[in-house]
């Protein structure tokens, strides 16, 4: 199991190579699983918004997250 570090602005990575599509998919999948479990427990559906900023990685990974 991988352990990821999060800061006040989200996922943190010291190495460029560890900030890639596979890692983003794994983190997004875990967050999605949690949100789905919470909605099932509460018997309610809620929207999920995806946000980003103007940095290159944000623009690059938002489409990956939206899948």
C-alpha cells in the first residue's frame, strides 16, 4: 500500500517522477470510494466538483481525475 503526503493545497510530492497519472488515478479512486461509501451510508447523492489552478499539472491531470 502506498502512502501519500498531503499539504494545505493537496497532494505533495518531492520527486517529479512520483507525480504521474497512475498516482493521480490511485488517489482519485480512493477519494471516490470514500465519497461513494459516505453517500450510501447517508442514502443521499451529492455532486462532486473538481477544481484546479493555473499550473501545468492541474491542467494536465483534471481530465484524468474526471474519468
